[in-house]
């Protein structure tokens, strides 16, 4: 009978922020992995995400106040009340 073997893969994640040097290089020291470990590397531009977030929601985080929080909104537009 053929035996099916399952490989269980677990992923340990390590996050850090770094700045690219003038010569466009990135050196990462002191990683918590053993020599010979296979790792997956993903690089995201941090500043681009902030700009996209701010332009998408320009009013988020801005102060606001309610002039008449319990007042009716557009009451004159309701045909049933006329």
C-alpha cells in the first residue's frame, strides 16, 4: 500500500524596519534563524503605505464636533411629512 507522507510547515515571522543605504543596499544582522534555514523575504516600502492611507481617508483623525446631534437631518425633504 502506498503511504502518503504529509509535510507540516510552520512559519516563524520576524518583523523589522530598516533604511536603505545610499548605495541601495540592505544588510540585516542578528536574525533569529539557524544557518541553512530556508526563509521567505518580503520587502515593502513603508512611506508609500502612509501616503496611500492619508490620501484615501483625508479626514481620518481630524477633530469634529456635532452642532445639533439629536436634531433632524433633511426633515424638509421627506414627502410623507408634507
